[in-house]
């Protein structure tokens, strides 16, 4: 599995895959283009061959027409017989025609027709004249062409009257008299099978290709395969129909006999209207395409095999160099800097030469820089030891200063507590005066509202008095009206008696109302006097409360001034306390920094030792690190011992400070600033030694601090 992951396998595989894909695509395109070219050439050649055979038939027909026309013009017996059809002229004519047939092997017989198309004589002893199956061509397009003075060929072939096993082509030529008028025609029967056997049946195109002839009615009239002649199956075949319907071209089809893919080219002979067709199976016609494909595939495989060998050989050389480079880098990863590249590699002109030069430069630089780091490591180690000693003394002095500031801070806290208590009491008295002022203001407001309400009631009583006065006037007027009504009723006598009773009742009611109104008026007047007295009393109470409010405001102002003075005193003491706290914080910071510096110097010393150990991992050219480095002896008082002395001195300083007189200890005022600072400056120097498989022991500082010291 590891070998499969090697570049020696991967690179040739992907290169060969790419070459194979591109070669297959290229060969496929070439085969496709070549196949189309070969196909077009094969079809073109096949069509040309068909045209040659059509031309051969055309020449044969032209010769036959020429022979027929020569007979129609060269024998005067024809005109004599047609003009005078006596037995003697018939005998002379038939004798002449028989001589022509005997002297020309291609002619099977000659028939003479009059101007109406009837057969009147033949060279076959009357077989045609006396036959009931003899056709009359009068009125047909063929006969019209003949009567116009042109020769014509019957579009099909007929059995020979002389021999039923033979077929003849009938050529009609006009017979003209001395005036040039057509008086009849001869039908020369040319031996068709003789021409076919001699010219056409001998033609073979491969194993499956052969020509055949189709008449305008789609009948096969000539074919090397006898069963195809006059075959109804072929007459209805699609390629036969297409060939007869067109002048020339080609047609692809499936054979109606074996179902194989075939192709037919055709060309129409112009004289007879026959279509010369050549058919062949597609596999045979395009066999060169298959051959080309076979050789192309074989050639492609051969090329790919050769390319694979060349690519594998060349890439193996490259991967071997990469393997050597990997081995050298592995040696470098183990700290060995004493080696160099193989001789001569730096003189190469390719990229490997550049890599070799770069490696040589890297090794030279590493040897030089590592030697410098060796020296620096020992120098840092000695300096760290000296810094640790100085930090111990500084730590002692800082501890003493911190004790004095702590006592001062305690005294200031007691003063601040007393001032704060006074300020709080003053603030409470001020708050009580403010609350009293608010209560007086609320009582004054309530009395003022009561006064306003009483005055409103007084105004309402005045309005009631006016209303009762109006009612009293109305009752008086009603009483007068009732009196007048009684007088009028008395004058009316018996008729006004009922009205007099009503008037009496109205008068009594008016008098009762007038009496009640007087009582109400008396009560309202008494209420007005009492309301007026209450209003005056409320006004006097309002004035008293206003005076009391002014006095309380003056008292509150005095208490506020006292509270402000106490707050200012408290603020001043707080500022002094803050200043002392800041001094204490600064002292604590200095102490923390000293501790951090001491810890950092110890860590630096440890890291220097670790660095020296790590540097011993490297092997330089010409010598060993352990032999070349002169170790620095540690001083008698190491940082670890000095740090213990610091810890021992701390109790002594504390004892000294405790012997001094101390004020009573108060609760410590915790400042948020101090707390934040203490959290920030807490020394957290932590280091750990990491074991590395390649580079040995290395020093690692996992936690960084903000003390300004950086891990080495």
C-alpha cells in the first residue's frame, strides 16, 4: 500500500492516464474523420461504377438502334410491301428479313408494322402476324414517337416469339418513303439474354455486390440471380421504388432476403428509361473502415505501451533524485548538519541543480547560525544568574517599604471613618429637615385648598339667598293674583263659586310658600355668617403655615451647608486615602515586579540550560557540539538558593515591622482600582519542558505575562 502512495507510481499513472485519454480521443476523431472519408470515397466509386454500367447499356442500345434504323432504311422491300401488300412482295420481304436475322446473331427477329401499328409481316414465318397475343402499339406514346420519325425502345423486355426461353428488347424504327413520310415501322427484336450473359452477368463487385436493371414499372429485367427477375418482393422493395423515382443517387436499406445492412447506387439510362442499380452489403463496401479501425487500435496500443515504458523510465530517474532528497532531509530533521549534497548535483542545469545549490547554502547558514546560538545561550545563562542576585536585594527593600505604607494606610482609614460618620449624621439631619419642609408644604397646600373650598361655599350661599328672594317675590305675586281671582269669582256669583275655591287654595299655597322661603332665607343667612367666620380662620392658618415654611427653609439651608462641608472634608480625606492606597499599590506592584523579575530570571536561567541542551542536538561539520562548547560554571549562590533566602528574609522584615507601635486595626478599605491592579500584576510565570522526538528537550512557556519579560 505504501508503494502505491509513492510518486514513482502516482506520477506515471496520472501521466499515462492523461496520455491514454488524449490518444483515445485523437484516434477516435481520426477514425471518425477517416471513416467518413472512406465511406464517401466508397460510395462515390460505387456510383461511378454504376454510371459506367449504365453507359455500357446506353452504348449497346444506341448500337442496336443504329442497326434497326439501318435495316429500316436499307431495304426497299419494306416500302414496296407496305405500298403493295401482295404475296410476292411478302415473300421477298420475309426472305430479306430472314437473311438479316441469320447474318446478325444479336437479332432474334424482325416485325413489320403498318402506319396504324398493326403487324403485317415478320421474319419468323408468320408467328407474330398470326399470333393472337400480338400487341397493337397504335396510339401509344411509343408509336407516336415512331410516327414522328424517331426510333424508340420498348420500356420492358418480352419473351422471344422464336424461343420462349429467351427475352428480347424491341426497338422500333420508322420506315420512310421517298418523300420522307413515315409509312410504317419495323420492330427489331434484340437478344437481351445474350447481352446480359456476355456483359452483365460476368460483372461481380466483391462477394455480395452485383448490378441489375429495373424497368420503369419497377420490374427486375436483368439480374445475375435468376430468382430476382420479375420478383414481386423486389418490385415492392423500398430501395427499388426510390431508385425508379429518382435519376441517380444511393440508398441504404436492409436486404429483404437476409436482413443485412446494404447500400444501392443507381443511375437512370436515358434512352430506355431503365434504372441501372448496383447493390452490395455495407460490411463489404466499408470493410476498409473496419480494417482501418483495427490497425488504428493496434497502433494506439503499441504507442501507449512504448510511451508507458519511456515515461516510467524517465519519471523513475526523477523520483530517484526525489528519494535521495527525502533521505537528506530526514538526516537534517535529526539535527545532523555535517552532511552535504552528492558531488556534482550543484552543477546540474535543471531545477534539481537549483535545489542542490539551495541546500548547500542552507547547510552553510545553519552551521554558522547554530554556532552563534551556542555562544549566545551560555552568555544568556550567566547574565540571568546575575540578574537574579540583584532582584533578591531589591525584593528585601521593597518589602520594608510596603510595611511602612501599610501602617500609614491604617491610620488614614481611622480618620476617614470618623469623618465619614459625621458626614453621614449631618446628611441624615439635612434629610429630616427636607422631609419636614415637605410636610409643612403639604399641610399649607391642604389648608389653602380648604380656604378655597369654604370661599366657594360662601359664594354658593349668596346665590341661594338670591334664589330664595326670587321665590318669595313669586309667592307674593301669586297671593295677589289669587286675591284678585277670588274677587272676580265673588262678582260672578254662583257661576264663579268653583273658581273661588281654586283661588282660595292657590292663595293658601302661596302663603305657605312665602312662609317657607322666609325660613330658608333665615337659615341661609345664618350659614353665611358661620362660613364667613370659617373662611377668616382658614386665612389666618394659611399665614401661620407660610411663616413656618420660611423658617424651615432657612433651617434646611443651614443643614445643607453643614452637610456640604462634611462631604468636602470626607472627599479630602478620601483623596488622601486614595493617594496612600495608590502608593501602597505602587509598592505592591514594585514588589510583584521584583518577584516576577526574580521568577523570570530563574526561568531565563532554566531556559538557557534547556537551550544549551537543545543545541547539543545538532551535529556540526568537523566536530561535536559537546566537545566544542566550554561549559560555564555556576556561581556559588544559585538563583534557587537566593530565592530561598528571600523567603527567609520575609518573616524577619515582618517581625521588625510588628515591633513598631501600631494603631488599632480598622477594617481594610478595598479599592476597586487596587483590586483590579492586584489581579492584573499577580505573577504567573509557569514553564514546562516538552520532549520532542526530533529536537530533544525544548523549553515552552505556556502562559504569557504582561511584566515586560519574554520567554527565551
